[in-house]
C-alpha cells in the first residue's frame, strides 16, 4: 500500500546561472596526496555525518578512507591498511549491510577472495570477512536488494563464468545464493565475459532490473553468447528474464560498461554503453521498454571515434547544474572526455575541464560526489594504466569550480526498504517538468559513486515538489522544499507526520522539555534508538533500549524537531518529536 506524506518548506533567494564547467586540483586538502589507485575508487558517506567521503585502495589493495570535514576544509584519514588476499582489487561497492548506521565496503579481484569489510559501531574501523562460495574473477560489483525484502544483497560480476549473488540475512551475513538471480547467457555459452553491471528501473515498473555489459577478448563472433549484453527484466516477484535483444540494448560489440540516466528529462532512463571494438552508443528510452540508438545525431561521434577502444567508465551527472545530465568517460588509452548536455539530446565536448598533473595523459578511473558540500559534483580521479594497474602518478581530487546555478541534493534513509534506499526513484518537479534519479551502489565499471542523489535546476528558484518512490512501495512527497540544500528523507516520515504509521511504540510526552519515554519495549529484544535532527545529522547514535531502560534525556538538545528511529527485528519505526 502506498503512503503519501507532505510538508511545506521555505524558499531560498534566486541567483543567476551560467554553464562553464571546470575543476581545480585540490590535493592539498587530502591527508595522502600521493596515493595511487587502481580502477576501484569510491565516494560515499562513511561516518554518518551526511558528507561524502573518499574510499581508495593504495596500489589497488591498501584501504584508506579520507573523511570530508564540515566547511570544506582538510580531510581526515583512516589508514586501514592491506586487505587480505593478493593482487589488485577490481570492483568496489558500499552500503550499510548490517544497518548499524555506518556503511560497509565490498571488494574483490582476480580469484583473491570476495571481502566484506564491516564498519564497527562507531564507524572508526572495519572487520573483514572473506565470503564463501565459488572463487571468481570479480569485475564490477553491486549492492542491491535483489529480492526486495528490505536487506542489501551482493551481485558479484564474474569474468570467467556465471556471476555470483549473495543473500543478506539482515545482519550483514552473506550466503551465496544464485536463486536470487541466475545471470546465465541466453545464447548458450560458458557464461564468461561479465564486465560492467548496473541495476536500474529501465521500464518504469517500480522494480530494479539488471544490465550486464559483456566482453570476451579474443572472441570475434558477434553472436557468441560470451559477448552478448544481457538485460534482466524483473517481473516484481523476483523473477528475472533476459530481454536485451527485444529492448534494443544489445550492440553485438565488446562492451565494457554502461550507465542509465534520463538525458532528456522525459521521465525514463536512457543508456550509454562503452564498446571496445565499435563506437560507443547513446540509447534513447522510447518509453515502452525499448531503446533507439541516437549516437549519430548526438554530436559525439567524432570524439567517440577518437576514443576508440579506450573507454573504461561512464559517469552520468549534471556537472554544471543546468538541469540536464552530462557525460564523463574515463579511458585507459587516448583521452578521457566530458560532454555537456545541450538539452536537446545533443552533446558538446567540454574543453579541458581538468588540468592534468605532470605525467598522466588521461583520467583512467574516477568516482564522483559532492566532496566539499557546495552542491556541485566533484571528481576523485585516478591514473592507473591498462585496465587496473596502478601507476606512479598520484590520484587527484578535482573540486568543481561551480557557477551560480541552483541545486538540490537528497539523502535517503529506508525503513521498510533497505536502509540506504538503494533502488529508490527520486523525482524533482518544477518549472522544468520532472527530473529523475535512482540510488545505486556500484555502477559502470569498478567504481562507487555517491549514494546521494544530486539535481541541478539552473536559474530556477523554486522546486514544486520532491517525490521519493521507495522499493517497499511507500511514496514520500515534499512540497516546495528549499533549493540549494541537502535534504534527508526518512522513509514514511516527513514534517507533517507525528509518528510512523502502524508503529508498535509510543513516544511521550511530545512535545517534551527534556525526557522522552518509550512504551512498547516489553518482551522485545535488541531494540535500539538513533536520533536525527531536522537537517538529517545524527545526534544520538544507536543505543540499546530495554523494558527497564526506556527513557532518553534530550535536555542537552537544542529546541527543534527531531526524528527518533526505533529499530527492532530489522524494522525501523520513525517518530517525530518536538523538543521545546
């Protein structure tokens, strides 16, 4: 059953918009400005403060996390060190698999073990587990709620055979389970050649589908199943069927990676595929479950021809905040490219948005997010060689120089849905019509981009409404949200609601001057409470409650609105409390 909850907010003042996009080398803000990544790079909030952080693997295997500080100052660092196994890690995904409020990290490489690094209760360190199941050559990987039961599962893309899925028991314990999805080739083969993976609702039916980019070096037959891309359509009941050919998303090429975003703001997801033995392709979604190749009319053919077989990743973000999705292609040879979306399904190459340091000639890998909390998408760039060989050229943090365009950034916290809101559809409505985004963990190839959804709105000074369509079926609507703000949406609870529908708890008194009591703890085990302020900042981390420990002292909290999250049996109940 879908629930709609509404609230009103104030508007900010208008500003003027421009469109030039440039980035500045900001390595002086990093603790380790000499780190050299392989292909796998991540951007995500790792300490629960609502700010994107940087996750990297020095020499492609030594984990370091650099934390953004409020105000855009210097980063701080956790130097975790070497990850078990040998050789380079190829893929990375990040999510909170045990719902303790801190994101966990999944990595793997060429038959060196699939490693899940679980954050401790304060988000200050990690414990590592090597998962069971078959030994695989991990390429890309994703966290996704494959069976939509509210827990975050793993999809691990295997180069040399059928990919592996892992089911989450709700506490972060992963069991290999290809019953979740059996991603075998439709054309009979040994099921190898799985490179880039991405989960996206391409057909707008409210569930997540899976696209796999297939490549098998040395296989020249375009009809060989090892290099025919797969589009697994989800019927909503956990059944997946390959419809790639019928949808028009099989280029019969050596495809390396892909991404899905709405380039024309018509409410459905378009697709860009990186190919190595033929031109990369831009596909327009026809709105009926099929796609049309519009590359020739896109204005990018000359640049894509020059790229040749060099493409590695494709990022689709609104880098200039003009309200249209731009393209950023990383490369292992030739050069990288960034294309500005002209708003008419054509693109223009941006001239030298990045000033490269001495040594490298192109950006080989990258991850993106808002790394100084200014409302513009930044780039954490690496200069590996080949597909995943770290080089002697240190990574560069490129901060977006920005412009006067307005923006909105949305962070999600699931309740019935998975805690990160992975798979949720976010819509931003205004004078431009509607823009859409989805929350994903792991996309394109080897990279982890921010879990926060980002929208540019150009010179517009108002947003009509924000809509979040959760995997559970819940719909949250926010009328007239502020522009130029980062907004936290908690599933099923917005400012006009007093408490979660069907909550098993009672929180009282409300409003309160200092103490709140929790009723409903009898005969319940493992009840925890976390409290967020109105901006989405966590002000009380997970604390255990019991029948005898059933009150919380808010006397040190400022007056205002707070969200009390009560968790038991993998379910989160959200109560709004007013502190007088």
